[in-house]
């Protein structure tokens, strides 16, 4: 696949709806309640990006407990990115796996509470040029 | 009036029966009660007041105090339910025993129910007065209206001081009301009103005669019109006065409520300001959180920022490498082309000489080497690397976005810390003022509103009173015309003329009396003020025609600002003068009067007390009176001295010192 391939070209066999595992749903709700995100989908997407950074095994992520979001609700840029980056023809499915893996990874910190956004997602300090 | 003996039963901290001798002679009329706070000094003052008037007020001077609060708790617990006060006193050479008592019951802590309150007044050697007449008799000896000029505590001084300091119009009204109280002017007002009623009845009767005779119909008609109009104005006036009285009561009630929370007022406002700060802080926290959440949502790749940036850097490095490789391949190809061209044409393209001059074999070897190098050089397309870089380029600003996130998180942390500190202080304040749910600023707003309404009501009253007076004069004029008619009975005419004259006398006396007594109070206040003040720049006190009480300097100028100490002394002098001018003789009972005064003023007041030849009862604590340091100031005038000793938190006893 080339970098020009997009999610649009690869949706036929991809998932139409995605969702978190039962345990992860609570964690995502907490992230919203604690004010870190405006929606649980935004939190789920961020968790997926963390999973990429931490090289978490997508296939070992907790299984989805059901549908929560339509593929259309997901940020299109993320699906495009995943299709290109992984690469994959099923970016929604990959997003679901990565999102669940990343959410499970941060679950303990979120449940404990009192952590900042940067601490939960272990954001790196980078020198500004 | 002189108090001779006070007997208590289960009153305040005085459990059981207690007797205190109060008889003194004019050469040593001062009675001292010394006791620390919470020993029962104020209970003794209240015993005297309750026995005389059957009513009590809190220290704010306004809020009614249920007598149940004065019942001794130990007695209640022991089932000893009767309580009471007996006061033996003399007045105009007659000795009286006044006894007031009741029965207390309590079914729950802090709630005492008082029943069977009875009062007896017996002149020694005589028959008891009917209970219904007792308030009037006591009022005749020392009126309830002026009692607080004689039986007062430090709180009352504060209250008077506040009123005198209030804005000009309110202060003038207060001074006028106090002076009129002291002079008994309400009695004069009643007299004038009674005369008016008589006058009205006589004129109406004469009018009846005219109407019966069916003569002077126009005069009679005019009289009835004006009388009706007057009646209407009087009704309006009565309504307005009732509303005004109600406003005064409401203002007093709000002032009482506010004075009760005076101590916590600052804390209340501090908490209120903190609550507003906390609310603003919470909004700021919410805003910062929303900003971070927006950053996280817009820059969804942030959690993988360093990975993506590393990939971007790798892509850029790859581009550089691919471009270098391209350049190298180009160079090799160029050289290959040159060598091939040289070998093919037999001429060196650089120097133009035949190739044979050079070593052809060397050229072939070079060509072979170059072709091997070209074959070995990387062939990666720079376009792929560029596409990869372009895809990753948006993540190149990761460092600056991350910096914004960290900065906002720092702001968030600082704001949370500030809000937490404020919350902690708010909790502290709430503990300090726990149980007090008064909404002070609502009370203050209402009070300001009520005072403004009262001011408007005062203006309306004044206008209506003028109108009433004009109508009254008109009715009187017509009444005189009616009286002049031949049909009117001569006796009625004479009666009408007599009442007219009486009204005129009362009216003139009223004004004259008011003016002369205002001057008398002003002089007494001035003398006393000069005696008590330690500040030498003042030359006296005046009360002008508008009842404005002012301290005067040596150049005769009324001072608009005086020191706080001078204001306290002015208050004391004003109360002393009112007492002096109001009745010939009455005991002066002062509870903790020196608390807020400096040493100089306190000494001046004690020296002033030493000039009395009428009874003075002082309740003092060690902070304001020490026998070894202050007794000399009373110049041997101490007739009796007692200490109030505490036996337990609920019991005290009075002992001769």
C-alpha cells in the first residue's frame, strides 16, 4: 500500500461500528468526567495513539463489548492515518483494537484519579526549536 | 427614687434566695459591685429592670429577652420552679415593696416556659395596689420611656454612640426623640390632642344648633365640608403614622438582627468574597481543562507525538540520503558517459588529444569500475521519502503543541492550588460562624431600603401634618364664626373661647417648653462633656434648633469630625444630661460602662460620679476598676461595696467586700 491509499479505499471489509470493552467504557467515561476530553470517542482515539507509541499488541486488546460509535463519527484523519501508517485496509477495526489496548493501559491511573492529561498519556517532553 | 433592697430567687446565676442591701445616704451614695465576666452583673441589672417593668431586652437594647432565659438552671433541674425579684425602694418619702415572680418549667434544654407571673406593689404600712394600676404607678415614679437613661450598660452606650454618628438627618431625629422622651413631651402632645377633641365636640354641638335653626346654612355647610376634609386628612395621617411606626419597628428589628451578627460580619464578607473567588477559580479551571481537552481532540496524535516526530525525522534523513545517492549516481553516470564517449571517439573530450595518448586499457578498467559502483549505489526513489515526509509533516509541530499542553497544565495546577487554599479558608470561617445562617448583605440591603422608605414617609408625614394644621386652623376660624352667631348658647360660646385659649397656651408652652428644655439638655450635656473629656481643644457642646448635637471648638465652630474617644464621652454626657433633666431624683445604675474608654476618660467619669449625692450603682470588672488604683477617684463616696463570686458555671453569690 502506498501513502496515497486512504481509508475510503479500504472500507469494504472494515467494521462499520466500533466500541470499547465493558471495563474500558468506564475508563473512557471517567476521562470525560475528569475533564480531560470532551467525548469518550476523543479519549478512545487518544488511547489508540498511545497504543501505537507504546507498541501495544493490538490483537491482545480486550474485546469490544458492543457498538458505541459509527465509523462515520470517528475522526476521518485518524482512519486515514491508520490506513497509511499501519498500513491496513481495515483502519476502523485497527482503531478499535488499538483504542482498547491503549485504554486498558491507562485504566489504573484514570481510576486512581488526580493525574494530569500528560501523566495519563505519558506525554514526552520535547525541545522546542 | 432610691433603691433600698434587692431580693432574688432562682434568678440568673443566683440559685435559691439572695438579699442585697442597697440603702445608702447622700454622703456616700455609690454602690460598687465588682465581678469578672459571666459572674452575674448584668443579671442583677436585669433583675431591677424586670421587677420594675416586667419586660427585658437583649444587650442590643432592642430585641425582647424572654424572662425564661433568666431562670437559674440548677434550680430548674432540681425542680425548684418558682423564681422572682423583690425590690424595696423609697420615693417621695414613701417606702414601697415591689415583687414580681413566676413559675418556670422546662421540657427540653434551652426552652424554659414561664407561667403564673404575678406582680405586687405594696406601700409599706399600706394596702397593696390593684395589679392593673401598678404599671401606671411605676411609670409615674420612673417612666419606662426614660428608664434606659438610668439603667444602662456598655452596649447601650455603643448603641447611642452609633446613632449619634449616623448621617445628619437620622442623628437629628434621634437627638430630638431622646430630648422629648426626657422632657415628657408625649404628655403635652396628648394634652393638646385632648383639647382638640373637646374643641371639635363643642363646635359640632354649636353647629347642630345653627342647623336646627336653619340659619347660616352656608356657614354650617362650609364647616361640615372642612370638617369632613379634615377627617379625611386625619385618617390618612393616622394610616401614614401607623405605617411609619411599623417602619420604625422593622428598622429596629433589622438593626437588632444585624447587631447580633456584628462580630461575624467581617468573616461573613470574607467568606462571601472567597466564595466568589472560588467560583471564578472554578470557571478558570473549567476553561483551562476545556482548552487542554480541545488541544487533545484537535491534535489527536499527541499521545504518539515523539514516535511520529521520530518517523518524520527519519523520513527527512531518508530524503537527504536519497538525494545524496541520486547525486552520486548522477556523477557516476556522467563520468561513465564521458569515458564511453572518449573510448568511442578516440579523442579525449577534456584535452582534445587522441585517446591513444592515454592508456586505453586504464580507461576500460575505470569504466568497468564506474559501472560496478553505479550498479551498487542505492536506487531508492526520493519521491517515496518525500511523500512519507509530507504525510508526517503535520506532526512536526508536536513540540510546540506539547509545550502548550504542559504550560496549561501548570496553570491548571496553580489555579487548583489557589482554589484549594480558598476553600480551606472558607471551611475555617464556616466553622467559626457555624450555626449562623443569617444572610447579612440581604439584611443590610433591606435595612437601607427601609431607611429610605422611612425618610420618604417622614417627608410625606410632614407635608400631611402641615395640611392638617392648615385645615385645623380653617375649621377653628369657621368654628369661631359659628360661636359668634346669636343663636349659639352663651355657655357654649364661653366654653369654646376657654378651650381656644387653653389650646393657645398649650401650643405656646409646648414650643417654649421644648426650646427651653432643649437648651437645658444642651447646657447639661456641655457641662458634663467638658468635665469628662480629656481633650482640651473642645469648648463645649451645642444642640441647635434643628437638634444637631455638635462639639464646639474654642472659636465657637461646630466640629463635623471628632475623635472616637470624644464621641464616647459625648454619648455619656448626653445620657447623663438626659437623666439629669428628666426627673428630680432616680438611681443611676451602670453595668460595665468603662469597657471601651481609655484611662483618662474612665478616671474623669469616676470623678464625676463622686459628685453625686443621689444613688449610683456601678457594676464593674477588674479590667475597668481596681480598688487600690481607682477607689480614691470616688472620693470616699462608696457607701457599699460587693463582690460577685462564682461558685460554679451556673451559680454565683454576692458578698460584701
